[in-house]
C-alpha cells in the first residue's frame, strides 16, 4: 500500500528490505489488485519513427506494439 501512496518503487524496495526490484514488483502488483488501483493516462499512437520520437521527447513512455502501431502513454 506504500506504493499506492508514494508511487516510488525504490522507496518501497528499501522499506521492505528487498535486494531485487523484481521481488518488490510482486507486492506492488498485489497492492494494485487489492486497492482497485487506477491511474489516469493520456494515450497516443505512433505509426512512424518520427512520431514515436516526438512522443518520447514530450514525456510519453513506450508501452507495446500492436499490428504495426506503437502505443505510448503519459500520466495526466
């Protein structure tokens, strides 16, 4: 639940005394599931490398690619 409050995965890792971030992610996943975790994102698509570059430069993060279209998101 600390992650839900702080959104700082490294703080949670330290607070739990974990050495590997992968172990901490298990607890973050459980916290999201138990708390009906909901984040608001702005989502965009890029069909070309130039469009992807522009999105990354404006703070969007790459999520995945579906049928040749790259999906990006950024927190509101």
